């Protein structure tokens, strides 16, 4: 499961880099010709790319939340709830007593 998360993060960072590179080229292009409709189109295109980036980020956050919930459920299943016995009786810090 951890490998899947790392692969997702690599893909996410690749997309971020691609968006940054595209935005940088658009800013340079806009600086060269900020006249009329071309400046407005470049701004709108940049805004759309930012919205796509935001959606990817929200999806990534949701994936992280799901992963944490999965880990939490797995840990809860893994912890035994039975009292541990020692020679002197029940252990003081047994998971069953916590």
C-alpha cells in the first residue's frame, strides 16, 4: 500500500512540475505581449490550469486521508484486546486495560 502512495506522489509532483513549467512559459509569453485578447486568454488559461492543479491537490489530500483511515483500521484490528497475564496477574499496561 505504501508503494502505491509513493507512486501517486511521484505522479503528483510530475504534474506539479509540468504545470509550473507551463505557467512560467505563459507568464513569459504574457510579459512579451500583454495587448488585447491575448493577455486575457493567457490569464484565463493560467486560471484554468490553477483550478486543475487545485483539484489534483484536493484528490491527493483525500487519498492521504483514506490511507490514514485504512492504517487506523488495520492498527485497531492488529491490537489484541485480551488482557495479558503475567506471573503476578494482569499486566499493568496490557492493551486490554488501556
